[in-house]
C-alpha cells in the first residue's frame, strides 16, 4: 500500500522520466523504419515537422528530439497527454499538434539542425523519422551599380561597354542571376558573368536605350530584385566634362586675352618708326628755346 501511495504522489515525475528513457532504449533495440526529410524555413517564419504514421499504426508514445547541434528533448506524447515544457532552446517556440506533428515558430537563424521523432504503437513496435532543417534569412533588396568603360570621346558613343555589379547586403548563401527585359529565363552569355554571377558585362547600342537589366538574388525560401537601365548611364558619362576639359576651357581663353593685351600695350608704347614717327612726334612736348642774352 505504501508503494502505491508513493507512485501516486512524489515519484510520478520520476517514473515518467524512466518511461521516456525506456522508449529511447527501444529506439535502438527494436526494428525501426527510418525516413529522412529536408525542410527549409525563413527567419521569423514557421515550419511543420510532420510525423507520418503507417496505416494501422496506433501511437501510444511519441518523443520529439533535437539531435544536432545539441541533443535536447522538445516534446512528448503519452497517454493522450501532450507535453512541450522542456528546457531547450525551443522552449515556448515548440508546439505539438494533435496529429503529433511538431511546429517550430518563430524561427531563428540558429535553429538549423537535425531532428527526430520516435513513435511507439500499442504493440510495442517503434518507428523513427529524421528531419534536417535549414533556416535562411530573408533576401534583402540588392544594390546594382553601373560602371562604364569610357571611350574618351566627348560625343555620345555608338556602342557602350557596361559592367553591372550586384550585391545583397548582410546575407550569405544566395544565388545571383540576371534578366534582360523582354526575355524569358536566363538568356545572357555565360562568358559575360564574373564573380559567381555578381558582375555582368554587356555591350549596348542605340537600340538598347530603353532596355532594362534586373539582378535577381535568391535563396531557397525568398528572393528580391533590382532593375537598372544602363544606357542612361552611358549617355550621362558621354556628356560629362572632365576636370581637365574644364581647366582648358577656362585657362586658354584667359591666356589669349593676356597675350593680346600685351601686344596692344607694346604697340602703343614702343619706339616710333616709319609712318608712326609723325604721330609719336606730335605726342612729344616741344622744347622751350632759351633766349640768348
């Protein structure tokens, strides 16, 4: 009678833990059907790890665990009771549904890892399912810069060599691709791509004035793009006046004026000769004759 009272009181949590360890031992000793699934999620979102049951498999016990990077108990089902209040990094974010699927929300970047669920039926047979979760950040809006290979001609060029550089800030594990306006799919020549697709080289002509290029940045859960019209940069680059040109436009006329002023000054004040002698003589004051005493 004393043993029954103890079981009904303080020792119940201990017996529950012993039962859980027994189930984990069954996972090793009993035949299991191991399946694997790769699941992707986005930071701030949610994922559902679905526990699949074979036909006629009546679940008596279920244990959800995190296997990597750390082994932790996440949720359990036993005797029609759901339990998720286990000390783990998913405390408060793990939700066990009535169909024994586990939902994790909101996701954090460090949630990537391996998970498993152990299902035991009323006949004592066990089945284990494993899951590999990869969590990605949402892709931000990329930044596209246009670089022009200037020809040195001040007139608008007939052709323009353009380098388009694309960059997505504060993110990794992304793929870069380019789309030309009015086309379907990736139709750009591979030899025009550099730096794993981040830089695109194109040659433009007058017929490409309104053609836009889009840089598409993506990962398995999200994507974003930025669009530019590079011919506009070609036109602006051709119309720009360099510092050297501005210097020539200012210094040369001023120098010519100074030279011309010097010539005119020399012409007025220089020694008289030829026909200018009479004019210069008229400008000289007559000498005053002193009377002879």
